[in-house]
């Protein structure tokens, strides 16, 4: 935990450390040299965490929280809850990460000069190998340059999108930035193939996928812009009561009406308790407890939606909470509908089809 933000380390990261240690030993280096290799990687990842904290703490200044920071062998990811409202704020958040590495690089450069290492390196650039400060400096410079490539999912891609968003509409800006990103990916792939560099090919793949995902998720959100839940919710649905046995849910599921069910209290007019999700129902059945009550399996943490709430807000909340469905509750506290990720997806497809001016095939 740093500044209230959980920092997670992916299991494969530990494997990377073991692999680095092993490969140093395999090259016939001493135990001390091998440990130095591991310490260097740890120092690099400390720099990556500081980079991600640069994003997270800048986002915090604009009121955007960070869910967590995850360290993967290929780098770090700070998962922001949303993108800042104004393009200028997005630029600031994106730039803050590489800016941290610039500061670290300057500090390392200063330390090198003070220790006289810089003069020795100027004499023979090859001496960078094995010089801890110099290696870390070089890696920080690489992190700055790499992250400023104007392609998603790198920070430079976000800067480019924000700059484009000052002139174009947000979805259009994202599409242009994503196309530029994929162009870079193809360029990397080409250079990687010609120079037989597998790392470059890997980066190209990573950038290509990242650019496509970003464009798709923005398009998804824009399909719901300004659309209230009431327009997309399912109105014809079955509910379950907390005291119902799971067998009742199975009956309804087999009738084929729906996959997830709003669960209401036992007396008429009681507020909804939550949703019974198909996956949870199947898990309970697999443990052979057909006689359990619905309220023992119901998910209570998904919350509810309101008919006048905006669909993009609700669908984002559902995705973040991994809730496939939420009941829609009127101001009087009555369940009047249900929103599922599936029907939201269908709604988005129809919106997209209408936007292209084509009618969905009959
Ligand atoms: Zn970054």
C-alpha cells in the first residue's frame, strides 16, 4: 500500500527474478554478480512503481482514484477508475509517469558525476556494463523514450489522444490515436523481423493489441452517451424471493427466460436484496445443495441502478464490480427492470448499427 493504493506483484515477476539469477550463473558469473543482476531488476521495478505512482498521484489531484498498481514482468499498470474529464488533465496524468523517470535519471546522472563514474564512462562507453548506477540510468532513459512513443498503451498514446481531443470529438480522437499506434506496431514488427529481434516483435504485438482495445472500449462507452437506463433495461423479467429454494431458480433458468435474477425480500414492497447470478447458482448446485435458499447464494454487493441513471455509468460499475446483472429500482423502491451486460452489449450493437445508418437485418 502506497498513499492508499494497493501495489500488487504478479506471480510471474518472481519467476523473472529467478530466471535472471539463473541466467547470470549459467553464463559462469559469480554468486555476487548474479545477485547484482537481481538487485538491478528490483531497482528497475522500483523505478517502474515510482513511474506508476506519478500517474496515480497526479490523477488523484484531479479527483480520479486508482484501483491498484500491478507489476508485471513487462512493466507496471496503474488502473485508474476513469479517465480525467479534460484533455489537459489527461496530458498531465500521462506525462507525470515519464517525468518521474526523468527526475530519477537526473539524480542518477548527478550521482555518477559526483562519484567520478561519468568521466570513466566517457573514456570507454563499454564500461556501462557492470556499473550499477550507469545501467540504471540507461534503463530510466529507455523508459522515458519508450513511454513517449505516441502509441497506445504507452503514455505517449494518451498524450496524443488528449491533444487530438482538443480538436476532434473524443471517439474520433481515440480512433486516430489508435491507428497511429497500430502503424507504429507494424513498423516495430517490420524492424523486428529484419533485425531478427524477438523483443521488438513482442513489443509490436503488445502495442497492436493495446491500441485496438483502447479504441474498442472508448467506442463502447460512447455508444451509451446520454442514454438513461430506462431506455435499455429489460422490462419483462422474473424475480426470485430470498426464501425460495435454488430449485425454483433452476426451473426458471430452464424455462429459458433469463440467466440472472433480481432477488427481492419476502414481503411485497420489500427492497431488493441483490441478484442471483447464473455462475453462482451453478457453483452452488455443483456442491449438491439444491435445497439451499436463494438468499444464501445471492450477490449483495452489486447494488442497484435507477431508471434515470446514465447507462455508461451503470455499465462501467457492473464491469468494475464483475456484476453481470443489476436490478433497476424506481424511486418508490420497486424493481421495475433489470440491466445485464449481455443486453447492454446488444443495445450497443444496435446503437452502432443505427449510427452507421443501416438497419439491423430483419
Ligand atoms: Zn506510464
